[in-house]
C-alpha cells in the first residue's frame, strides 16, 4: 500500500470513528443541491436518454453522463 493510500485509509478511519464522515457527506449533498448541480445533472441525463436509443442499459447511461457530472 502506498503512503498516499495509507494516509487516505487513516483519514477515512478517523472520520468514521469521530462521526465527521457522515456530517461531511451531508454537507456535500446539501451544497450540491444548493448549487443546482443535482438538477442540472438530472436534466442532462434525461436529455441524453431521450436523444439516444431507448434500449440503453443503466451502465451505458452512467458511462455517458459521468463526464458531465464531474
């Protein structure tokens, strides 16, 4: 395991143990909603689904919209 992976693992363990991880996740969710990111991604996804073959799998849809979500 690289030192970066070890650091990440230690940080994750500490955040979980302190209960801060859940707080950070909730803060991130609320900020994304406030910024309009969620609604934008939802609209973009609907547009992509409607413009393509209706037989797309969920995995294909995710692969298609993931770059936009980042």
